[in-house]
C-alpha cells in the first residue's frame, strides 16, 4: 500500500490502483498514521488532531469507531 499525504490524502494498493478511503475522518486518520509512522499514536493524540477543541462526548469511543470503520472498509483492505 502507498499513502500520499501531499495534496489530497490518497491510498493506493500494491499495483498502484487508487483505493477509495471514504469519509473525511478516515482520510484524517490515515494521514495521522502516515505522519506518525512506526510510532504509537494514542487515542488522545488522535482525538486532539481530528476534533481539536470540540471533541465528541466520548472521544475514546469515537476514535476507536473511526479506526474500526476504516479497517472494515472493503475498499481499504489489501488484496
């Protein structure tokens, strides 16, 4: 998989075929993981970077749900 972070966040499979990522939050999460590559990213960091000063009522659950949806997205799975 290849992740492009300059310009729009884009994901491509091993053959270079563009993979549909989905929502803005999913693209934000991918960008965070790309920027923090090979580092542990805490739920608190994800919450701060995605929601800033206006976090959801349960930021931990929202972050985990966003990650879960991204992982389960058929178009974001490697072949």
